[in-house]
């Protein structure tokens, strides 16, 4: 996991991980952290971690899409 600050109760919860990463790093940097974590999990053969990180990536992508949609609505 990214840091010891991530509580054990949310270490396997993609939504909680995504929210924590956004709070700590902002959305764009959170996406970079997740990609790095995906590559690390692949390199060490951690299939479970890889699965969790991929779900986190999907959660961040959805939040990014939602943010862009709201931003476009504000411009109209």
C-alpha cells in the first residue's frame, strides 16, 4: 500500500484507497501513484494486489470522468 497512513481497515477497499490517495496527492498524482503500484504488483507477481490496484484505477477514472462532466456543465 502507498503509506503507513492508510489504515488497515481500508487496505483492500478500492473506494477508500482512491479517496485517501486523492486527499493525499490530488487526482492526477493519485493516478500516477496507482500506475506505479500496478507496475510494482505486476513485477513481483502479486496478483491480489494487482487486482485491488486495478479496481482503484477504475475508481479514479470514474471520479475523473465525473469531475470533467461537472466542469463541462459549469461551462454551459
